[in-house]
C-alpha cells in the first residue's frame, strides 16, 4: 500500500493510476501457485486487491470482465474499471481464462476495454475493431 500511495503522490493530479488485481490469464490454481497457497478464491483476491488500491488513492483497477460487478461499488462513481480479456463469441480465448464479450463488459460497468489479439490477429483489423466497439455501445 505504501508503494501505491507514493505512486499516487508522485503522479499528481494529471495522471490516473490503476492497479492490476488478478490477471485474466490466471485460474484459481495458477494464482494459488503464484501466491504460495493451495486454495485461492479469485473473487476474494480481487476484492482484497481492489480495496487496497482504492484505500491507497488509485483511480481504479484492472480486472477481469467477470469481476466488474464486485469491484464497481469499491471503486465508486468515477472510478476506473479497466478490463482486458474482452472477446467476442467468435474469438478464440487464447491464453485468457476469465473472459467476457464487449457487450457484457460494457453493460457490467467497465470504463475501459482492453482488446488486443481479437483485433490485431483479425483478417480485417478495422472491421474487427468496429464490430467490438459496436457491440460495446449497444449494450451500454
């Protein structure tokens, strides 16, 4: 928490900092191995890490689109919820384990969507981007 508080102080008012909770590529088993614990409840971990970020003064968090609902109240109105792991139904999940569609992420309250491979690896990246953006707008 001290590191996050110091980072907020150093950033000043012109830069919004967010903290990563649990990577979307992690399963409970993976995260347990990283943390040196046998059993891990990812929802509890995300809540714990979000609370620490908010208490430290960060502007929000990066979380799986599946965890937006549980962090929304913690970050409050105006807080940032950045969601990687955004995939359309037709997109391969790749190494991402906790994913959701752009529409679901937007409707759940994501403020920012992170979309990489579904656009970058598409035959027509422009069309893929437009389809993702449209789906996100339609669900808001």
